[in-house]
C-alpha cells in the first residue's frame, strides 16, 4: 500500500527539518511526502529542497491551513493519507510500517497516540492516548489525535474534504463525519505515532479556545450529535490531569 503524508508549511524554517528527517527515516518503502507551502518568506523552501525524498512541493498563497490540507489530499496518489504538521515529527522510524500493518479489508482508518513536548527542549508535558476513545466521546469534545489519523483515500473522495469555513476545528468535524456519521471502521494502534510541539492556533488565546469549542458544537450539530458548550468545556478538567501526570507509553 502506498502512503501519502501531507505537510503544510508557512515560515516553518525553525522546525520543518525535524519533520522532514522523520519522514525520510521511515523504514516503510512506499511513502509519498507532499509539501503544501503557503508562500513562505523565510528559509522553509530552502530546507525542503535539501530532502530528495519529498515527492511534490507546491508553494503559493492559500486560504488557510484546511485549504492547504485539501490541496494535499487532492494531489495525493496513496491508498492511505495522513497529515504531519510542520512542527511535529514521527516518534520512531517504524511508525508508517506499523500503521500500514493495521489495515486490512475491514479497516478504513487507524489512530494512535501523541506525545506533546515543549517547543525547544522537547520535554514531555502531556501524553494523549486514543486507547479509551470511542465515537460517543465526540459529544464531549473529544476526538482521536488528528496527527495520528490515517484514512483510506477513497473516503475523502466519497465523503468529502476539510470544510474551509471552519477556522480551527475542521479536523474535528471531518473525523465526526468519517467515524460517527458514516460509521467507518477504525482501529486503535497502541503506539506513540507523533511527537508534537506544544502550542498552536487552538490554544493561542482564550478567544481561540472559544472559537474552537463553538466550532466543535457546530460540527456535532451538523452531523447529528446533540451537545452544548457546557459538555465540551468539561473536557478541560480531564486534560488538566494529563498535564499533571504525563505518562511515557512508547510501544
């Protein structure tokens, strides 16, 4: 099976080298790495051009990260598609090999675990496991880690792409559409798939969190899940325990 890994970049010169190296180091032989760059003004493209494993690079202005992801999905020729952010990296050299091994004729998607680290020292601050996640948790604002979500390409073609009128939670809405509304069959892989630098748009400010939670409620409503802001905000109490008690669960 061919795997397409999509990375969206914009002025990512400080971190994208780690991303690229982690893809280049994968032991799985059939990987297509697609870079969608938003016309970076730093040295991002210079760094990308040093990695011959990269299959395709597009650098042009876009309408936001989800528009860029859609460009990548549309260009992808793999059987399976996943997204690796430009400040994240695969946690080991065998990640893609182990992900692909989970797919059989009955499995549409695979999810795994994520390690959150400090941006510079890469010190563990939170471990997010999808082991106990199930589609019923969408109502409470929980999704499996999008960074570990690998899906058969045919479902993007048949069910649709990321909705670009969402500012922050289009990945949440897409996974509801795939795993809840259309009941695609997924498998949990007990593996630390991605190391993710802490931070990002969704946690940048109180305003960003409010936008995120409102979009989560909207995404649930559009896909037949009854919820409200109160239910969604409750998830932060559980997240607090994850930060206080990060666990090392590399498998």
